């Protein structure tokens, strides 16, 4: 469970870090955390949602998609509420990047697990 939480957090931090580095920020590490926290909060909401509704941990693609959608939706809502940007291209990039990687590691883990049996 902790490894899965860590992977989700890592994906979000990498997303934020790449975005901040592409804008040539003066302090990319601090700026990345500022960008990441709404998405981390959203992912946490997704984890809690899956756990409370299904009793499962979101470790597979079929249970991980709420983590992805909550990371994006709650993240964008929190960004809007705190006066941060939510431009349409940013929403598209965030949705695609987080979808590919939050669901991607789950897909890869599922394939790996199938190959181990």
C-alpha cells in the first residue's frame, strides 16, 4: 500500500517538476511542491473514495481511475480556489500525463503480476 501511495505521489511530483522546469522557474523544487499539492490532495481524495466505497485499495487500473480523476478534478478546483492557473491547455496536459502515469504503473504492475503466476 505504501509503495502504491509513494508511486502516485512520485508521478504527481514528476509532473509538477517537469512543468515548472519547462517554465524555467527560479526555484523549481519549491515551485514544484506548490504546483503538486492540489493534485496530491486530489489523489488522496481518490484513495479515500475507493477505499470507502469498495473497501479495496486502488492498486489496479479498475480501482485506480478514481485516483486519476480526483487528482485532476480536485487539483484543478483547488488551483482555481487559490488563484492559480487552470488554463485549458494545462488541464489537457495534466489529464493526459496523470492518466498515463497514474494508470500506467498500475497496468504495468498487473501485467508483471500475471507473468509471475
